[in-house]
């Protein structure tokens, strides 16, 4: 599994959804086995970070007004499927929150 490539593919696949939700987007690749997706909406700031070395995915969501931070997932993923499931869970949350805050 190549977590950076999986994160990049997921980002590209869902880019239009994020743009439609009025999110500011950034994909950053260190070119050294790590990458980050950063999404900022009027309500939330989210960062999804992947590392190839440990097959790791960290997801952090900050509610801007309260500055409350949550970590829906941190740590290693044993399989590509598990990694993608965590990304899909984040995407489901994002879609729900965009409807609630529309």
C-alpha cells in the first residue's frame, strides 16, 4: 500500500465535491513519503495526513468558532481497504456537515 498515492487519488476523486461545498483546498506532497490534504470551510478546518513509512493516516477536524479539535482517526492502517474506509467515513461526515451548515 502507498498511503500518499491513495490520499492523492481520493483527493482528486472528491475535489469537485469539496469545491462545491465552498472549501478552500490544498494538497501538499513532501516528495519524501508523506502528504497532507487541508480543507477549510467557514465552519471547519480539516487536515488529513498520510505517511508511507508507517502506512499511517491522521485525520484532524477543528471547529473554527469553538476551536474544538477532534481526531476521527490516528495511526496505522493494516490494509488499503481500511485506509480508504477511514477516508470514506470522513467524506460521509463532510457531506452531512455541509448539509447541516448550508
